[in-house]
C-alpha cells in the first residue's frame, strides 16, 4: 500500500517558493562558513560547520521538492549520517585537545607537537 498524499500536504510544500528555500539555504551556508572562518573556539567552529551542513541539506530538500523527486531526500540522509559521524569524531578530538592543552582557542593550537 502506498501512502496517499493529500492536497493539504501538497499545498503546504508548494506554498513556499523554491527561490525562498534556496535563499534561506544560502544564508545558512554563509553563516556557517563565516562562523568557521571567524570564530576561534573549536566548539563554535564545529557548530558553525553543522549550520553549513544544514543549509546544504535544505538546498537539497528544496530542489527535490521543486522537481518532485526523492533524490534530495537521499542526499539529506547521507548528510545527516555524515554530520553525526563528524560530531562524534570532532567532539572526541576536541576533548582530547582540551585535556592536553587546557584551551580550545584555535590560534593557540596552531603548532603540532609530537
């Protein structure tokens, strides 16, 4: 049995123009990019990277809704899995860095020591 899509659900997705969805996605990607480039705290940099990934996921969803395919949803699932793995590994690395150096400032951590 395939689920039936009601006209209310179709009108809800059609109510937001694709250009607006892509504009919000571009804003999220820009905020994330500037957050990674301008912030010095590693946790804030990780959060900004997540914002940029959410912007990319929103762009895929908007494009998939525009063309009526499920390709964008498949990409969003991949982005969500990649983001979850990135957070797990990133937080583990940040905890190790904090234990060794007692700081999370990226400017102080610019040299690699063996």
